[in-house]
C-alpha cells in the first residue's frame, strides 16, 4: 500500500526531483497533500533491492520523460528510492537522457550496501552509453563518480599498420591491418602500402561499463571502448579496462587492446 501510493504521486512530487541535485531526501507528504499525478514521467523499471543498508528491500523505480509521445528517446531520467521501513523517499536525476535506460545493483565501494548503476544509450552509430552511479545508504542520497574513458591516441603508418597508445598506462600497441589493405587501397588511404596522408584514429567513449562481482561481494567495473579507423564504420580495435574503487575514487587495474575482426 505504501509503495503503490507513492508510485501514483510521482508527478505531484516534481518538486522533489528538483531537489535531487542537492542530495536531500524528500519527506513523505500527508494524505491531504497528495494531488493527481500528471502523465509526464513513465515508469520504466522497478526493482526491490536493499540500497539503504537496513537489510530490507527498498523499492527503486526508474522513470523517464519522452522527447515526444512516439519517440524512443527519453530526454530526462529520474530515479526514485522508497524505503518502506523508514518511510523516506530519495530522488536522483541523470545529467542527460538516452535510449533504453537500465539499472543494475552491486556494492561497488565496499560499504556492504548496494549502489545503483544507471545506463542509457546515447544513440547513433558509435554505440556508446552514459553511466551514473548513485548511493542512498542510510537514506543519504549521494551521486558517485564513474570511471572516465581512457585517453587513446594513434595514427596510421606505412605497411597497413596502426599504432595505438593508452595515455593512462603509457602502453603502445601496433596493429597489423593488412587484412584490410584492399579496402584501404581502393579508398585512397594507401597506395602500394604507403600511407597517402596522415590519418588519426577515432576513439569512442564507453560502449560497455559492466559490473564484475568478486568473491568478496564487491564489484569492479569492466569498460570497453571502440576505436574507429578511417571512418566510424571501420572498427579496428576494442580497448578493455578494469576499474576498482579505492580511496574514494576509481583506480585503473588493467587495460588492453584487442584487434577487431574485419
């Protein structure tokens, strides 16, 4: 009853969403304060997880506001956490909207309580997504950082080769792309194996940032970034990274380059 009542008044508490950036929990209103909810935000996902740390499941609802009634793009995403024991509600808001939003739960920071990881696809051919991490332990809403994409640079070289460097690890990998030489020759990138003009690679942000749970119950994050060559459709490599929360931030554990199959 308590939870269903709150789902029905999401629109009437739009002021509460505006408070999410301040990190304040929104108190439960009296029955006399409840007004009919305008049909603005849709209920996209609902889950029961303990994110407040009291050992009992909370009700977490992912809400979205569509760009247009027939659009698959949500211009705003909100997260509502309801604690039925303390009878408190917390709200979070993502910086950007997106497509096909999802949420997952794990203890990323080692405080024996689940946090909420929200993902939303950015759209387009790059295949990237935006990620957000929220904590509500003891009903104290907090926005946590997520790992930043690796800084990847590289350029084409004679002999159908590409040199990729990861700034964070100072690691350089040379890829042999001779299996694509017919395409590169036909499109004027190379002539008889000689590079026609300087050409830089095009790294993307995270297309994947997924939880990897360890034996201790604490999750690391595994990232994947796609690297394009002479065009966005020319995927030449994927850069994988593994991140662990240490000292109030994410620390890079490892990174590697995988050549993409043609």
